[in-house]
């Protein structure tokens, strides 16, 4: 447990103007070091909804190996926006005697009140994530209802046509006469083929049943004759 080091963890899910960069997060965290050295763990392009992040898992392994004395983050939600994941992480910190520091939110995790405030903050972090998720889902549904093309591969038999909806330049799906007709014929041919196969199977089954009955009758007739 001797010669343990400080660790800085930074995470950024997407690049946006209102999103603080990983580099800026690390700079904020370094104020807590007061000139000391540390090891940096960064995950760019990963959501806080779970802990399936390569460098976060590396941090966990280093903690379990007794290499980390203190973990510093820019904000609590950089660790996770899930209550369960965050609670598990706090239990891991306590098990291995790791101090946890949020550079922009001052919490004393050694007291009951500090731990309670920590849990309250992570509850609101999860609420924020779920609210954003619901808002995005509703926005997608609303745009689809209006006819916006929301991406993905164009279905066979359709094509994309430029259009303007509510003053927004976008594209919408319209029927492509050439491929649609070919697709219709292909589907009809496939249905006919399936019907023919089913018809032949029924006929074969009927013949087999009749032959079986005839053979059974012949056997019984021979027995009675004998």
C-alpha cells in the first residue's frame, strides 16, 4: 500500500460547444494536486450511463492492485450517471482506502453527511441523463411524424427526395416507381413459389397417408384370408 499515486479521471461523451473538454477537465483536477504527480485516465466518446469504458476499467484494476491513493475528477458525473454504478464505485474506494475528490464539488466522504450529499448529487445526475434521453426520443418521434428522414439505409423500393419541412431543408422517403415495381413482382413471385411448395407438400403428404392406409388394409386382408 506504500508509494501509491494520485489518479485523474476525465470523460467526455461528445464534442459540443457547451461540453467541457478532457484537457480542461484535467487542468481543473491538477489544482488539487498542488504540484504533485499523477496518472491520467481518459475516455473520450463514452457515455456515463454505465462503466463499460476501457480506461475507467484500467483505473479500477489499478485500484484493486493497490496502486491508487486518490481519484480526482472534474465532476461526480464523470465517474457515472448511474446510482448503482456510482454506489459500487464508492464501495470500491472504501474497500481499498482510496480518497475521492471532485474538483468543482467539495465533499467530505469521511462523514455521513458528506456521503449523503454525494448520493443526492448522483441521483440528480441520473435524473438529468434520463430526462435528456426522453427528450431526444420524443424529438425523433415528432420529426418522424412530420416526415423527416432520420437516417439509416433507404428501404428497397423507396428513394430520398429533398424537401423543406417547417422551414428546415431535409429529405423524405418517396416511392421509387422502378424499384418498387420490380420489388412488387419479386415479392409476388416469392409468394407464388412458397404457395406451390406448400401445395406439393400437402399432396405428397396426402399420397403418403393414402398409401399407408392401403398397405395396412392389404396386411389385414392377408391375415384374415390366412
